[in-house]
C-alpha cells in the first residue's frame, strides 16, 4: 500500500508531539476538611515521580480568578517552585460555560497556558468539575475527605454527582485520618461499598494521612499508588524533572 507524503508527515508529528498534560480532577470539599493539607500531599506524590504540576485551585478557600484570566490565562499562573505552578481559580469555570452549561473548553485553555506541565490538578467543587469533564475524557477523580460522618456523606455525594453528570466510574480517596486506623479502614470500606452497590462505580485505592503528622514524611505506598493510578493512560513511571529519590518531595513546593 502506498502512503502519501501528507500521511507520513502526520505520523511524524504524532510521534514527536509533546504529550498533553494529564488532568487529575480533585473534588473540593465544602466542609471543614483539611483539604489544603491533603492537596499538598498529593502534589508531593507527583513531584516525587519527577512530574511538573499545575495546581488550579477553585476550592472554598481559594481566591477568585483574576479578571485577566478571561484574556490571558498564562499570565495568571504563579510560579511556586521550579516544578509547581499555581492558579487561583474560584469562579473560573463560569468564564468557559457554553450554551449547554458545560465548560469543556477550560482544559484545552489550561493546557495551552501551561504547555510544559505534566499534571493539571484541577481542584473544584464536584458540581463545577462535572461541567469541565466529558464522558470522552478518561480520568479518575480524587475525593478529599475528613473523618466525620458529614464529610463522608459529602464525599459520597461528590462521587455520585460526578458519576451521574460526567460518567466517572473509578475514583480515588484521600482521607484525613491516621493511616491503617480503624476509622480509616471503616470509611474506606463504607465508601467503596456504596460506590459499588448504588453507583456501579469503583473505589480501588484509599490513602490516609494524619494531619497531626504533617508533610514531613515521604509519601506512603498508598498515596504513591493513588497518584500513579490517577494518571490515566500516561507512562507515569518516566518522570523527567527529578527522580523517585528526590529529597523531601512532599514539601518541595511549599
């Protein structure tokens, strides 16, 4: 079969094209969960893999998105370290709504604004995340959760909303509770059971972090797995900005 020159050129462009940043949706809790602590730990797990991260924060405590974001999103990104960028994004989804109430144009805009990053960590309420995500976009949202029953209920509702509105079927859970404690095991089992029985969804990975310990320790095996599994379709073992032995990765961007 004869291949035309145009087909060859297209194949070469695809072969050498830089990979797009992987989207990791993180459902921002509305209650007093120590979300910033959990978010920092998750960023540390990506940094340990040698990945550059853009944190897009539209959570309850985030600053409103700058008016400049409407015309120059890249100019609004703050550089926190060599490998971490930060974008205040409360209200940003509203700038990208289409006639159907979706904001699927936000992800391409973020990728264009930060072409060098490997991971875009999009921290938004579940209702806003569902507007950004589409059924055709492969992703594994991460739920942030505290140890109270109200926080567990909120995490389940976030999972239900993303399942129904964005057709997400696999989730990760990052829990503010002592690792391997009875309460952490109970909450993980409860949410996994509810996901399977009521939604037909899966919660295969739960990572627990004790807020009293802080971020001094390296990421746990569970957190490493959660970070790895959230990078859907990416060869996440091949980071290029550091290594798995980078010193104190959890605090590298603070």
